[in-house]
C-alpha cells in the first residue's frame, strides 16, 4: 500500500514527535518498568521454548527499537542468569496462588512421576494434580544410568516434604496419593513410600492399562491382527508410491485421507481402520480410475494385485466394521482416562461397563470365530486382575473410591460382574484400606475410628442394595433420581447397567460433579445424628486421587521440545526452570481466562505512569501543541509511523 505524501502540517508534526518521543519514553520508563519488560520477554522465550540466543537477535532489537526508541532488550547472558530465575520465582509464587484457590474444591493432590530419555540423558519429571489443575513440579537427573526405585522414592518424598514445609502443614494434609507408571522400578518406589507412609495411596497408570487392553486385542488375537496388518499394507501402498498418492489426492478432492501410524501406537490403529472404512467408495474409485493402469505401470504387479484384492473384498470391510465396534470404544476410553478431569473413582465402573459391552458383542453373530471371542474374554479377565509382574485395573483403593463416590455408588455397577470376573471380597478390602488411617496422625483414638469407619462402610454397601435406610441411603436415592433421566434418555431403559461405555463417558463428563460429591460428604460428616464422620475424613482423599500419569508424560514431551540436540549442554537447574515455566505459564494462562489474576501483566498501564516530572509535562505539552496544529482529522489517521503509535 503506497501512502500519500504527508502535508506540510503533517511533516511538522512528525519532526516535533521525533524530537520529543525519544526523551519522553526514556524518562517515563523507570528501572522497575525496564525489569518488567525484560521479565515478559523472558516469559515469551520460555513459553515458546526458544533459545536464549533470541535475545541477541538483531531482528528482535530492531523490533523493540520501533516500539520503544532508545531501549535495547537484555542480552543472552542477562536472560539466562538474571531474568530466568526471576521468572521462575514469580511463576512458583503464582502457581501457589492457584493451588490456594483450587484447594477449596480439591483439597488433596496426587504426585506423579516418570522417567524419559532426552538429548542430555535420562531425566525424571514430576507433576502434581488435583481436580483439573495440573502443575509441573521438578526435573531431576538420576545420579547414574541404572534407574533405582529407592532413588525414585527419595526424590518424591523430598518434593512432598518441601511443599509441606512451604505451606507450613503436614504431608498428609496436602497429598493423598502417588501415581507412577506400571514398571517394576516404579512399583518398588511405591512400596517403599507406602511402608513409610501407610496413608499414601499408591496407584499405577490406568490409562496405560487400558492401552494394554487394545494392544492385546490387536496382538494376541490372530484374526484381529490379520485385519490390522492387511489394512496397514493397503494404506502403506498409497503412501509409498508418489504417483498413486497423487491420483488418490485428486479423487479425495479435499476429503479426509487414510492415515498410517506406527505399529506400537495401537490406540491409533483404530483411527487407521476408521479412515480406511469411511474411504471405501474412494478406494473403489481409485482402482477403477482411467489413469490407474498408467499410474501403476512401474509398480510391482504383485503389490498392485494385492491392493486391488484388498479393496475388492467386501468381507474385509465387514470385518473392519465389526472390529471397530470394539476398538473405537477402547480408543475413546483411553483418551478420556488420559484427561485431567478423569477421577479415579470412575475407573472400575468404566471398565465394568466395557465388560458388559464386550459380553453383548461376543453373543452377537459376526465374522469372527469362537476362539477369537474366547481370547477376547481372557484378555479382559487378565487385565482386570493382572498377571505376572503386570498390575490389573482392579485395586482395593479404586474400589473404595468408587464406593465413596455417590455417583458411581448409586448406580450399582458392582452387581453381577460381567465375563466371569471374581466377586469382590468386601471385608478384606475394608480391612486393608481402613487400616491405612489407623494412626494418631488422623484420629486421636485410632481403634475407635476403625470400628466406626468399618460400621459406616458396611452401611454404605447395604445402602447400595436397598437394605439400609440411613440418611446415606436417602442421599444415594437423590443422586440416582438426578441421574436416571439422562440414563433413560441415552439407553431407553431405566437401568444403569445397560449403559454403553460411550454413553457412560458422556454422562460422566456432563453430569458427574466431584465438587458436589465432596460438598455432600462434608455435610454428612458434620451431621452428628446420621453422619458418617469417620468415613468423611478419608472420603475426600479417595475422591481426589488421580489414577493416570498422562500429565507427566505430557511434561516429558515438553522436555523433548526444550532439551533438543542443539541444547544438549543445558544444566539441570536451567532445564528445570525452563520446563517449569513452559508448563506452568500455560496453567496460569488458563486461570487468567477464568478470571483468576495469578500472573498480572500491566505493561500498558505502567508504560506512562501518572506521576511525571516537570520535563515530561513540558514534552507532553509540546506534543499536544503539535497535535492541535493538525487540522484535518483524516491527516492524523494517515500517519502510521511507529513513533506516533508509541
């Protein structure tokens, strides 16, 4: 765009602005404001995982000069040694404010950890979560190459103690559980922590266990694996041959194409099946296109014939459709369990709903043999209890969490367990879980607490089958009356056990409020006549458990973005501060959107403060006089120099 030549008055105005803007900006910017600008520039670098050398970029300096004439941003050394620690300390303070605001709804946190390989070696990352809030905690490098569960336990314990000391509270007043991935080293660390702190609930990553279910479905059942392999070969044929891929793009005409994922990502294998099935007509058009013969002239004839046989096989598409009835549900469950809003109390009801769905699928006629269906049942049973060194989806802690959650308890998911799952021994579960809190740290008289809690827990179980008529039973009936209309709308029948997994996920997302459940527990605990005071103390802890480590795995991916091969020499403390700011600045951004002013940014307000010196007043009066001389309002809007914007 070519701007018209400025008029005489406009040129005079620009000369006066050029003489005054430099002095005005330099005087108005106090040292504190300059530090604030440098801090926000460091936040920009950390937020986008940029290298410190950006601060020395001539392009950046020119951009800053256009906005603020006479001001030069700090260099690489100042950013690394001065402003990154300042940003880190401010972020730590602001994250603590968010925890204080979050503690009213979710009073207890779950500490999670996982190890990842980076360009600089192995690192151990930790996060803490409660409700939907997930904050990064710490990055550490193991002292040697051999990972040890004792070292894992020591660093987790140290971080929990550090946070408890900072809050001037006990560890059990802040943390309720520790979640690690399902490896032998991690479980050794969990056992060490539980022996030292019995009240600390140890949980493995349930998202990983659901992922193992879909992996078993594709790897252990030969018929299912053959379908996945055949589809992968067909998709790879399109991707590996450029001319075929070009013709395929022409036929799609902007539609969704087929996708190819690595063999180790079984959860995304369902997406490959989905895209292959929905492009059935496009695949048929591809092999019947006029240019198909000329396009595949240089391709191996065996590969072309195999691809054409795959596309012309109605039985394959029918089998893909039947198989996706299972895999699509498993994939949706995995993505839901990995979300921060997922509660540990929903794990077992969701897995039991999956079992009832698989039970109905096995009974229906389809293209698969009885042996394949029997193996599918075995996979489901094996993942419920675990096998060998692998833990199962079921654990006494998760069962108690489901019982103490009025939403899952009132719907009776533990009646008539599907696919031959063993009956849960309520008495042994009750003894194991309630003994955790049989100490003076929680109750003045631990024995009296244990007896009261045992009696109240039995009353809860009786209320679920309609025997007890306590106030808790009436509360369950109120929850059930609130939820049943949505269940009837989803299934057409007033029976929660007939809910399909996808309908249950929608119900949990929209209508299960853990905050409401916790508030009801607090009210029940204060009711002296009909209360469940002993259980109310620990119910809040079980409802705050996070049974997945997907959050710390996201931190691992962020670590790989920051600690690249080009930055392999980053020191441990520097890498920790960068990752802490990278992760938690996004957390603070979410709280700002909700109205929580955790990380205030007031550059625009502080740039020209109301307090000004006499010289600054003189400069402003000169600018006002120059502005008054511009008579034409259109002329002032045509002036688009950066000095005028400042």
